[in-house]
C-alpha cells in the first residue's frame, strides 16, 4: 500500500468519526428537547389542576360562608321568637296572678257573708224560742204530733193506694219482662214422633231390604232394635221406635246399606256395629256444635258428650236439646232485662237438665244426678245451684237460679211444647224392655210396633230351647203384672247359635 492510499484511508476514517459524532450529538439534543417539552406539559397540567382545586376550595368556602350566614339568621330569628314567647308568658302569669288575688278577695267576702248569715240564723232561732217558749226539738215534736193527728187517715189511705199502684206496676213490669224475653226467642214448637221416614230410590229396593224369606229385615231389626215397616207407600219405608238414638243408628245404617248395595245379614250386622262405634264421636260433635253456636263458655270437655245426648232424649214429647237451648236463651234475655248475669243464665239454662242425659242409667232424680256430675267436673257453685234448684230441691244462692226456673216453666208450658201421652207411652215402652232385660241369659230386648211386641234375644250358650220357651212365658207374665197397656203385648224370644270358622 502506498502513502497516498494510507492517507486517504485515514482521512475517510476521520470523516466517518466526525459524522458519527455529529449524528450522536443531534440525537442527544433531540432527547433533551423531548424531556424539556414533557416537563413543560407536566408543569402546565399541575398548574391547571392546582387552579381547579383552588377554584373548588374557593366555591366550598363561599358556600360555607353562606350556610353560616343562613344559620346565624335562623338563630337570630329563633331567639326573637323565644323572646316574644317569654314576654307573652310573663303577661299571662301577671294576668293569672291578678285573677287569683281577685278570687281570694271574693272568697274572703263570701266567708264574711256566711258568718253574717249564721249569726242572723242563730239570732232568729233564739227569738223564736223566746216567743214560743219552746226549744227547737220540742217545737219539732209538737208539729209532727199535730200533723200526725190531723192527717193520719189521709196518710194511711195514700200509703195503701201507693202499695196497690206499686203491686199493679210490679205485675205489669214482670209481664213485660217475660213477654220481651219470650219474643227474643222465637223457636219452633216441635214434638218428637216415634217414626222416621227413609226415602228409597225406587220400590225395587224394598225386595232387597226384606230379603229371602224376610231374613234381611229380621237381621236388621235384631241388630238395631228398631221396627222396619214396609207398606204400600211408594219409595218409602218407616223406622219405628220410641228411642231416638236407636232410630238414628237404624236410619244411618239403612242409608249406608242402600248406598253399599250389599244387603245381607252379615253386612247388616257389620254396618250397624260400625255406626254404633261411631256414635260417641257423633254425640261429642253435637255437644260441641251446640256450645259453639250458643257461645257458652266454661263447660268442661267431659260434659260436652252429655249435651250431645240431649238430642236423643225427650221429656213429654219435647226434645231435651231444643228445650235446653230455649230455656238458655229465655233465661239470658230475662237476666239482661233485670240486671242479672246473662252469661251465667245462658250457661245454667243449657245445663239445667244435665241429669236427664244419665237418668235412664242412674237412680236418683235428674237434678241430683246433674248436681253430682257438675261437682265431679268442677263447675262453679252458682251453676251447680241452678242445676239442683230448678225444681226447688235445694236452697237458692243466686237470682240466676230463679231466672232459669222461670225460663224452664215458660218453655214447658207454652202451647204445643209437651204432650203428656207421648211421655207416658215412652215410659211404658222403657219399662217393658227393662222387665225383659232383668231375666238372666237375656242379651238384648227391643220393644217394637208401638209397644205391642217385645223381641227378646237370649244367649244360646246359657239358655236352651226349653228355657227360652219358659222365659217367654215368664216375661209375658211379668209385663202383664207390672205394666198397663191397651190390647195385648206379643213376646217373641229368639235363640240363635252361630258358629264361625275360617278356611285358610
């Protein structure tokens, strides 16, 4: 390589280095310029935010000053109103103080006048004593004696007249109270009969009810103790018995059999037994329904079924449940009119014949039985007194007892309420059944056909055919000796031995 070439290379190298230096220097300047530009922008942004913050603070300070000024004005206004009220109170107080002083002055004046009147009265009395030469007591006695002597006859006549007027008025008031009480209860007068009608879908059912050779009707009457009468009346059969409860069981059982369509002796016995078992619930439901309808309170649960039994008991042809409700309503109305306790009268009226629910099972009179039941289940003394006293059996302790007795008499004697001949008939039928049941070996006894027939079912294990014939004669003789009845009574004794086996 020659010198010129070397010098040329060196020159090019130096030139490249200079160019490179100048290029790097320009980049640094550009970078610095960018940094400065960014800093200026950031500074402007900070200044703008600071100005916005300052403006916000200025507005808040202005609002705070306005709020303080408004509150200050409110406080000034309230202080002004308080000052005005205080001024008015001071004026009222001054006025009241003036009136109180005025009243004190008048009170003193009045006391002075009273004292002057007392002084003048004493002076007048002393002068009268001086003039009459009598003391005040002597003058009074003399005046009374003179008046008595002069007007004695007139006074006695006036007293007698007032007594008569008072008696008439008392009778009118009593009649008015009773009439109003009876008018408030306008219950229907209905008497219980001895027959129940059952409607049939068609006359074809009569043959099924009778059964082959009458075995269905015999099984039905044996199970229920009710006479089933099938006559020419279209689509109708009759159930006859003096016992309302038996008739109810028989009617329900017959309706169930008709609905079931399977009318045969075993099914008859099954349905009758089922209805008898469900009777306890029915009786309780009847009692509870009656208590709820009437709004009577304070009756124990043990007494509820006895009230339900009233539905199936009669007294002289009058249903005891209807009679008891009627007595309760009338007694309540009377109690309200005379100022007695209507709640107690209503409760006592409903329970006054409580003993009649059990008098066919227990000896003693129904007031005695009712009183024992009421005590057993914790009824209050007044209610017990109403139950025991309504036939004058024990001393009366409250006016409600007398009210219930009056209501009982009203319900019993009003026209159509009771029929003596029905009660006698039912009593006679019951006596016939009791006579039959008193013989050993008798399982059931039912009076049918209005008491003209007694059906007696004996235990086949303890009574033979010969014994059954003998019992029929003895029962007939006992009824003839102890009961009075028209015509004759037919006694039929049934002896049936039933053996049941199961094939497994």
